[in-house]
């Protein structure tokens, strides 16, 4: 059987692990984005951002590459290019 101090130490350890898990989950979710065209999920540093959407709508639209970027521009902003 565990003593009161051992139970308190175990509770504290579980609380710390839970807190760290919640923090790391939010951090990982914050660092990932999804391509608006094909749905590929990866780090947002590897994406292109549509400057037209950012200027007009005030939102960031992430695109994974030149093919998806061209497709997005052709569909959403044909009059810009």
C-alpha cells in the first residue's frame, strides 16, 4: 500500500505529465498547417502564402507548392494574374 506522501508525489507526477501533454499537443497543432488546395498537412514554414488573400480577406491561405499555388490563383484570383 502507498503512503500519503507517495500518493501525493504520484498525483503531482501525473499532473505534470498531463500539463506537458496538453502543452505539446497545442504547440504541435500550432506549428502545422494544411494546403488549401490539396489538403497536405505539414509545417507552415514549408508553405507558400497567398498574398492576394492576405491583403483582401485578412486571412492566411497556405499552399504547398507551385502546382497548388497556380491552381489556387487560377480558381480564386484569375483577374490578378
